[in-house]
């Protein structure tokens, strides 16, 4: 019998229907992602009902494709890992129901995985040497968390956003300057032609917790800037607004995160989540970490945004501790990191 652990992983918490086959937590045999972005772009954001319906339509096909691309049969799987929260409840339920049905029919053990734990674990896939402890900044459309990864599956949340998530701020500002949805990649691209020093937007501090974030003030500052310019009949240079906004977000993230890394003396820092694919953010962290002699880890862009390979990586570290979920596993839309 092989000592390898091969996991079929399923992710459907938002607008990506995804399945992957992952060996020993770090080797991706297949990673299939059906993105619904084109569908939601029409409405300027994710429409939960449409997301659920599309997940139902696509889930079986995506799972079959993941097994086929990995050249594996279902019976080769040691476990089925599935995201059960946090996320949109109707979307999560599709993945959870599919995973439970497969587990029930095949007898293959089921493991419920936390979506943010998945994002953090994406770092293990391409950085074979990365082991806890380290600090991870999770920046996605729904979450902004600064986390100490104490060990596999053990997390201490140092700070989180008080209002908008980092990705949400990108999406809202992009809409305001007419770039459309999803805003992050569009602001990333258009900023390359802009001057990040053109407009000084605020860098918010949260008085009670030095590691918490707040992005709604920045978003309002951008909206006020746009309104004032419109009223005065001044030209709005979209690349300058985008680059200046992006710099403000990146400055705050870098300052908070690297302060924590130095304070905890860990010397290892990782980023995760959709916003972690931002090119300016990656370059700024790269340089700042080099200057401070901190090892910097980040997943490839395709493993930053939602995918199932990251769920397979997190699921593996749950699996080897003996963690298993029952067929009563349910979707938990507000699941907190560290809870089971
Ligand atoms: O992790 P993710 O795929 O989904 C959640 O779990 O939320 O993150 C999606 C978010 C969106 O807000 C999107 O605008 C943002 O990540 N994003 C980016 C970039 N690519 C995606 N933000 C900034 N720069 C990017 N290149
Ligand atoms: Zn995500």
C-alpha cells in the first residue's frame, strides 16, 4: 500500500467552482477552476443566487475533470476535503453536498476545511521549505486577517479589518472610477500608467489594536476626491487615482504586517488571498522583506485567488492529525479561523 496521501479537494465558497487532486499536501496533480466572473460582471459584483445555481450546474463536471487531469480514479483518493466556511451559504452548500454525497457513496473519509486556512496553505504548494511558525497576511475579497501560523492548523489572529476587506476596497474604488468588476486586477493594470504620488489618500490607523485594518475611510476619501473634482470640473486622471489608492492600501498592509513580523521575531512572512496577486503589493513586500532580512513567501497568482488546490493542502494537514468530518457537516457562512 502506498504511503502517499491523495486528496480530492472541492471549493465553492464564492464565485469559483473548483476541484483539485493534491498529493501529500504540497504536490498538485490537477487544479480545475471554473470562474463565474463573466456572469457576475454584468451585475457589478457577485450575485449569490446566480453563484449557487452555476455551482450546481458545474460541480460534477469540475470534479470529474480534476480526477481525469490527475489521471486518478475516485477509489485512489484517501480523503475528500471541502470548504465548509466562511463564504456564501448557498454556494458553500453545493460543494459540501457534493463532497458528502461522494463520501457517503464511496466510504472515503470527509474533511471540512476552513477557506482562510486554505488560502494560507496555498503557500505550502510552491514553497516546499515553508514550515510554521510564520506570519501570514490574508487579503481577499471577503477577508483581511493578519495571522500567526503557530503550527499546521493552529492560528492566532493578530488583527483583522474593522470594515471593508482589502479586496472589497479595490472592487468599490474600481467601480467608482469606472473600471468595473472585479476591480483588483483592473486597478493593478491601470496603476502601471499612473503616478502613485499624485494624490495623497489617508493611511488609516485603528487606535485600539495596532494590527487591525480599516479601509472604509480610504474608500470615502477616494469618493470625496472624485466628487470634488467633478464639481470643480477638473479632469480625473484614472491611472493616477488608481495608483494613489493602491499605494495607500499597500503602505498600510506592509507597515502593519512587517511590524508584527519583527515584533514576533519570526523572520518568515507569507501573503495569501486574491489581493496577494497584486503586482505592486508583491514587489513592495519583496523589497521591504529583503531590507529587513525576512524570508518572503507568496503563492503564484492562480493559487492566490480561490482554488481547490489550497483546500487540498490544508485538508492534508488536517488528515494527518486524524481529523475527520461526519456526514452532518454543514456550511458555516461565518466560520471563524481556528474554530471547528
Ligand atoms: O481570494 P479571492 O479570490 O476570494 C475571496 O475569498 O474573497 O479574492 C478576490 C478578491 C477580489 O476583491 C479581487 O478584486 C481581488 O481579490 N484581486 C485583486 C487582484 N486580483 C484579485 N486585488 C488587487 N490586485 C489584484 N491583482
Ligand atoms: Zn478566498
